[in-house]
């Protein structure tokens, strides 16, 4: 089993930046692709972005492209989500997930964290 713990969420104003972290323990972190997803109140969980195991490829949802950046440090078993130019519609619980391949498909991720809440005020 792999345990994932997200941190870094909080209340910010529109236009601010925030960095989320996801620390992994248990199974070996390096071979896994890592994804970030989010779920706003009353909405389904949606894909935000993902990074492959070697950090050579990333993918982002159109809604965050150019504003969010995913990176990882395999030596620290941690993946990051740098968020800038935040908007009220970015408010959600953000989850990280680990899987075998870089994908936006949630069911292909094997391990999930419990999430960290981001609230963006206008």
C-alpha cells in the first residue's frame, strides 16, 4: 500500500499563488505516475494535471493550463502542485493520486490521498 498525504491548502485571494504538496510513504514512489484532481462542492471530481515518473511529461486540464505546474522530487517522495493566478472557481478539495501511467482517467489511479482544501475568495 501507498499512503499519500496532501498539504498546503488554505484560504487565499483571487490572483494569489499557492503550492500544494503530496508526500508518499509505503510503496516505492518513483515508479508511479502522479496526478492531481479536485472536487468542488456539488461537483464531480475532475482532473487537474499529472506527471510521469521521470518528470519528462506532464498533462494539464485546459482550465489550469498556464497557471498550474506539477513537479516531483523522487528523492523526497513528494509531488507538488504550484498554483498561480488563482480564481474563485479553483476552490475545491485537491487530491493527489498515484498510478501506473500518466493519465487523466481517475479509475486508473491506484492510490489516493484524503485531500486538502483550497478556498479562493474574490
